[in-house]
């Protein structure tokens, strides 16, 4: 819903069926998943990013960003 209607991508990642592992298990869970989590977080640097401005360098509010081949337009902030 957030991605389609507000351009905000939110993720919930579950590593197993136990939502509240015991404190004694947390260190091992971190070690088991640290590298994959860090690699996943590095992906934020992929894609298109920047500012949409007019010829005077002023930001353009509610400009529509269209990327060919992706059926999801995005609007700039205010």
C-alpha cells in the first residue's frame, strides 16, 4: 500500500517463526544474518536518485518521474 500510494517502500523481514527469540539466541542470529543484512542495506545506493529542479535550480513540487519499462510513476515531494 505505501509503495503504491505514497512512494514509500517499507519492508518487514522475518528470519523464522519465532518472533521473539530468547536473549541467549540473539548473538548467534546476528552472526548468521549479519553479512546478508549488510549486503541488502548496500542496495539503497542502486537506482536513480537526485533532485528535480527548474532552470533556476528551484525544486519542482509534485513533478512526475517516469522510468521506461517500470509501471510505477513517482511524484517528487513538496
